[in-house]
C-alpha cells in the first residue's frame, strides 16, 4: 500500500497543481463505502463551491484543506490513485480504468481531479474543523519532521522494549508512515534482522536504524515513491514512482544480496512477507 513517500509525492504535486482552485461539480461512484463520512449526499453537497487552500499529510493520510475550515481526508488504501488533470484517454493509456473512478471534482477552470481505486480499500472523509478521526489522532511521530531526533527515537524505543523491531516500525502509533516496503528496506540497510527485539539492539544499531529511516524515506520521496509489481501506486500524472529501481530486498527473494551475494530469503512476520539477507541480517 502507498506509504509515506507515495502520499508525500501526491501531496507535493497537488499543492502545486490544485491550490486556490474552486470546486464546481462533485460526482461520486457507486462504491459508497469508500465515503466514510458524512453520508454521500451530504459529502457531495458540502464539497461544492469550496476553495482549496492547502495540502497537508499525516502519516499515510492526505489532507486537503478547504476555505470553509473543512478538510477532505483521503487514504489511498491499497490501490488508490489521484489523477490531475484528468482525462479519460490518458488514464487508459496508463493502464487505469475509468470504471474504478470513485470521486471526481471539476473545478471552476473546467479541469478535473479523479480518485480511482481498483480494490476499493481507499477511504474518504469530509470533516468540519472541530471533527477528528481516531485513526489519525493515534498516529505516532512523523519521521521526517525536525522533532524526530535520535534522542526522541531512543525514548520511543524504550517505551516498548520487548517488541520485535519490524513490528515496531510497522506500528503507526510509534512512528507513522512506514509500511512493508520501507520497513524491509530500512532493516536491510541497517543490517538488522526484523525479528530482533528492541532490547537486543546496540547503541550503534539504534543510530544506524535512525539514520536509515530518514535516508530511505527521503530518497524514496525524491524518486516519487515506489511502484512495485503487486502495488498500483501512480503519481498524479499517472506515472510510476522510480524507487523500485533502488530497492535492495523487498520482493527480491532468491536474488543475490546487493551487499554480499547471498540469496535473499523471505519469512512471514505477522502475516506479511519479510525479505532478509541471512548473512547481513543475523538473528
Ligand atoms: Zn547480504
């Protein structure tokens, strides 16, 4: 699923493209379960005539701020993509199908933004300025913000010493934004086995891990995110992200480790595939 770098890619692009635009028409698809709140009729009515004043991100949530104080919050789920400016022909050429369009916003300049989601795990919320959602409230620290220092990282680790390090990285309430691709990459680059407990990590390993979290996410944003075989991520022009070319372990089982040549192995941890080099990442 899209992780921090993919959502940040979309946020940055939309900030340049749709800020100051006014919504003229709103159309929703048949899959109303994507609209979490308010009820679809209200959702459509409340979006009309609103001006977009800014774009934020919290973890894997994209937040579109409106001049009314309301926020349109989008979670891309597994396969959600936002295309702008949208036209039917271009998206077909890029392998997307318009029958999976679930939200369309037409602006007063006649350009159109579309939310397309094949697997329909995406979620949309339209919240007033006082309304909040629990899944966002309980998110942990943003790893690319200045307040995520090594000292703070150590404090968070200390609060949950028995946890296995990969479960820790994947848990959005400690640090938010890492999913399966980037958690695997960070651990490989730091030479740490995903099943190591936090308690067993040395000072040096903790420092390496801290640096790699920042480095991997930063490079991935520069690459416009990752589009890998089983994931459908696209940027707002429908193009794929290029971090996949820099991936060291994710989905590379059987292929040689880029550090030592040993074949990459796959293990299951909490229902997700973990990719490791058995020589570089010792348990
Ligand atoms: Zn290796």
